[in-house]
């Protein structure tokens, strides 16, 4: 069962914290995955997968009125910096690698798949172990864009990829991660958009036999950000770790909807997402779905979401779902909790001479520390810590 502090469940009263109890809705009640936009009806906000999303702020991405901007990239600029040996290609929709990691699961993802002109494919050949990261900079220049990115690792390759989103854009995208047998891929996706940006994306990971996939999603900016990370396994022994960090400010809507589909025996997954919220109408949504199919014996999985509410006027909806079709598993569990500052932690720090403002900063920094450390790149970690400090300045200063 989901864990929660003494906060009214489902409360929508102004200035309160809302925590959704464990959903009774199965993880597969939405429309079947498809590349065809026509297979998904236009959402109206009453559907389970859209009930938390403010559709009027999607700028037409959900109903077909959004039009790809001028130029090949539709108002975004993409720059890839990669070490020697990495292969970069621009391909069409008919390339076998495009869509291999997973089909679109909602109308916006299908619209993005149908609307992009060229896909970017970055390949790390088999047995190549990179000592420097691949960096992909996505910068919005005020337009509307539909995009498709593929990251592919050959067997026993190892790589770290940083995808950095900045600027202003209305962007719908699909991002595919194909992790070959025995390969190891770490992906850091940073959403540091300007205040008016809208970003909706589906991330698909296909994890090979004895391969490992780590995703670190960091969300700060944007008017509306809705990300849908999904994991499936292509062979036994695969491992997936999904980490997330978000700071939601006044008026922002940040939504992270995850699905780990254990469709193969003897695979593992671990999900940890943490968020901090501040300001009127700050709204964070976390949906964590884990499906253990009948064939997935020996599965070991756990998911957790924690939220720290810094001011009145913020709302959190946190919904963990766990669907199990076989009893032959190693372990499965989930937890969700939302609350304010821990008074005991603050008292402890203040009793040792630390001023209250600094004590609050230390508590927040400690709350996020384990996730920042998962990145493994000092320059990115330092930048994110500085960004967290900047975001919290107005609240805890």
C-alpha cells in the first residue's frame, strides 16, 4: 500500500497538499500502442491518462491544431557532441531502428511520430566503452516542433548520454534507447526550459539480455512538462534504474508518468523520484506503473516517490500502481509520501547553531543528494545543485 503522512487524501482545497491514494485502475486500460494518430481519440481530460493534465495549456499538441514550425527542426536547434567512434546519422521514418524500442501510447506521442521529418540516430558500436559523455543540446527558439531521437548501444558497449533542454519551444518528441546485450547505458535528461515552454515526450527503453539502463530525469523549467519514461526487456538478466528530480514553482505543471513492463523472466527494476514544490498553483504529478507479466518469473522490483512541499498553494498527485500476474517473483513493492519540512531535522540543525534559513537549505539539499549523485558527471552535478539553490532562494532565503 502507498505510504503517506497525515494529509487529507485527494484534497483540492486551496493551500492544501493533495496526495492521491493507490489507484485501482489497471496499468493497461488506455488505448493499445500505435503509430497511427487516428487510433487515439482526442482527449477531453476525463480519461485516466489525461485527468491530471491541463489540456488547454498543451498549445494544441493533443488535438492536432499544433503545426510544425518553419525550418527542418521546427523552431528547435539540436547539437550533438560525441567522442570519437560514435556514429551520428539522420534517417527517415522507414529506418528499422526508429520505433524499435516502443510504440506511441497516447495521441501526442503518435502525433510526434507521424509529424517528424528526420530522426537523429546516435550509435555506440559493440564493445565500445566511452570514457567521455555524449552530449545532446536541444534549444528551443520559440517554435513548435515534433522530433524523434534514437540512442543505440551495441552489445557490451558502455556510454553516458546527457540530453539538455533549454530555451522556449512547444515540443512533442519520442526518444528511443536501444540497449544491446550486456551493454550499459546511463541517460541524464535535463528539462531547464524557459517559463513558457511546453514539452511532452515519451521515452522508450528496450533493455537487452544482461544489460543495464539507468535514467536520471531532472525537471526545472517550462510552463508544462509531461514525460512518459517506459521500459521493456528484450532478454533475461536486464536491469533498469529510473531516477527523477523535479522542482515545481508557482503556476508550473510537471508530470512524470512511468511504466516498467516486466515481460521477461529474471529482470530487475528500481524507481526513485523526488520532488519539491513551492508557490501558488504549483502542481506535480507522478504516476508509477509496474507490470509483472505472467512470464516474468524471478522479477525483483521496487518504486518510490517522495515529495517535499515548501509553501502553501502547491498540489501533488502521486499514484503508484503495481500489477502482478505471477507469484513466482523475488520481490515487488512501492511507496509514496508527501509532506512538509521535518521539524525534528530543522530543530536538530538549529540546536547546533545553524540559522533556520541555512538549515532549510541543508534539508532540501540532503533530500535530493542521493539522486544528484546518480549522474556521475561533476560538471552536471554542480550545475544542478546550483540550480536547486537558485530555485529555492525565494522560498527558504
